[in-house]
C-alpha cells in the first residue's frame, strides 16, 4: 500500500492512551498535596516532554547524517523519521508550559531560578549568566524553532519530490543544502539545551560528557521506537520492501549505540570516581546512596540486556526478538532520564520544605544555605551532605580534595567511590557526604540520615502514575506521528536512492 491509512482502531488506541496519560498527569498535580510546589507534576512533565522531544530531534539528526553521508538504505522508511521530527512543534508547546512556570514561580525544579539562592550561593552566582530563566526560554524557543524550520523545509522538499520530482538529484541536492549545516548547528545547540533542561537540575554539578551521554540515550530510544513502529506497520501490510536486512541494520545501530552509551556512562563515572573532586562526586554519590535501584537498574536495562541479546547476529533479524529488545531498551532509556531528573529535583524540594518549615511561608524560596546545596563559601569553610561540593578552600594552591589527608567513607567501600573527608585537625566539622550535619545552640554536632534516602514513589522508583504518564505521552506521540504519516506517500519512490533501499543487502 502506497498511502498509510490511520485506522479508527489505531486512533482509538493511541488517542485513548494520550487522554489517559493526560488525566494521570493532572492527577499527579494533586496527589502529592502540593508538596514542593507540585514537584511531582512538574518533573513528570519535564521528563516526558524532553524525552519525546529529544526523540523527534534525534530522528532529524539521523536523517540528515545519513543523507549527508550518501546513505541509501534508510530511504524506504524515511517518512517515519520525517513524521517523528514534526513532533518538535508540540514538544516546544509543552516546554512553553515549563517556561511559563519559571517566570510565575509555579515550579521550583531549578535551584538557580531562586533569586535569594543565587544571591547567597557562590556557585549559582557564578553560573547565573547561563543558568537563568531568560536564557533558558530564549534558547529553547530559538533553537527548537530553528530545528523545526530546517527539518520542515527538508520534509517539504521531500514531499514535493514525490509530486513534481524525477529520479534525478535536484531535490536531493536541495535537501543536502539544509541537512549538512543542520548537523553542525544541532551539535552545539542540543548540548546547550540538554545542559539547561536536565543537567542544571543538579545545579552545583557539571560534566563535560553529559551532553554526549544524554544524546546517545535519546538516539537509542529513537532507534528502538523506529524498529517497533516498522514491525507494526509491516504486520499491517505496509512496507513490503523492507526486509530482514533493514531490520538487521537497525538492530546493529541499536546494539552499537547501546554500547557507545555504556562507554560514555563508564567513562564519566570512572573519571569522576578516580578524580574524587567534591563538586563532581556529588552526582553519583547521591544516586548510589539514596537511589540504588535507579543507579544499577539503569545499567541492567540499557547495557546488560541489549549486550547479551543483540550480540548474536541472528537476533537482529528475528522480528519477535528484535521487537522485545527494542521495547525493553526504549523503556530503559526513559528510565535513564528518570534517574537524571528526579534525584536533583527532589533535593531542591527537600531544601525548600526544610526552609519553609523553619522560617514560615513568608520566606518561600529562600533556601540557599540549607544542607544539600552549597551556600556562600568563605576561606577555610567546609561543606558536606548530599548535593554539596565537598571541601572548598580559597587558597588557589591547595587542591580541592587533599587525597593525602582523606579517609574513605565506610559506604565508599561498597560503592567504590572514595568520599573526601577533611582530616580532624583541619578547620571545620568532619562531615561525611551521605550525612546531614546539624548543630544546636551550644555548638554540638550530630548526624542524621539524608531525607532523600527515604523511599518515595515517583522519586526513588517510577510509580504507577509515572508509568501511566509515560504510556500516555507515548500514545500522544504515536497519534501525532501516525496522523502525519498519513499525509504523504508512505514510500518516496522518486528519491534517487529508493531503488538502492529497495534492494538493500548487507
């Protein structure tokens, strides 16, 4: 069949899922009683919006990369990726809701969006030229808007090729004029956005590998969803020309980029572990101590299963096995973004609650000096607790963490992450990274377990609400994609590489 027909049954299924997910998203606004200014609702909205908008963007990136490289194997199903990237517009609308929340202070996910916190925090104050609601909003609108415009032009040329084109390279050459510059622009702009959207939730932490890591995660998710959708369409009688070789190639990309993701995960973790610098270890320290299921489950979902199943050559040619692995990995990388987002946002929520409890609602939002995020640091002061940078000194000649005077925290033996603890003879209290140090009026000190260590559905693990919202977003994404897919010929038969794709053999 040359044109996809979006059946009433498919509309009811995907549309029903979308409505179901929307209702659960609304429910998540009320179910926590307004805790953290409805933090559960806002983090669920951010999580799923970034995940599915990222999948749309990575479909455009893959299309442009293969087009620029003169690849022809994917041409037969390129309409699927074109339909994916058209979701950028709904994604931008959903990000707009989050941007409005930043200006109205209806969401408190980002520590850097609190003026009082920035004023009293050396780290946030230093980063405020980049971490602020104006740059966040302008960059989101401009960058995603440019992505949508460029990819929209490519789709228009591609569709026009089917109507007015020939098997010559005229339209294809015009597409390449957009595709090649898009790759360069996307490389820089996507990194800036992922730093803003996701990494800045842990505002005192940074990693130069984070953008690569998150982008690889989205690429795997996009490939997995492509595999599942093509298997579904082929089962309905569409794409008769797609054969085992196409699925084999997609399976190889699923396997290869899963391994690349694992390499990035290990490289980031290993370098931070080995360096043992306070402002870097806080990210993994918090997740190891308080969110072990997220930490280890992430590796199980996204490395162990695809590695052992897709290593065999024949599994990438079997539709049933490939669909199962793709579904598993697709959920796994949604899970990956869950663990990127929830712990950092929850720390901010805990600090806000503690401050409001101590000072009353009149000081709402001023929580810069609470345990969990670094406040102003003077000479010789030391800060500990989840979210802290470790021991900071103003002396430029003194290392951030003195590895010659470091004791290993007991928990570090189990987790393999050494945590710097100041020598007892040094100034300031001896505070472990996974403890909160508090003192009474007499100056005595005691240690308490981090509140983030307590189990909480929706943060420690995805709750039923989170799973339902994920399925709802998936239903909405597929409803939009299938609706777009029905608006153009399913197979671009006048593409000069169509015959190569039709007779593709590896």
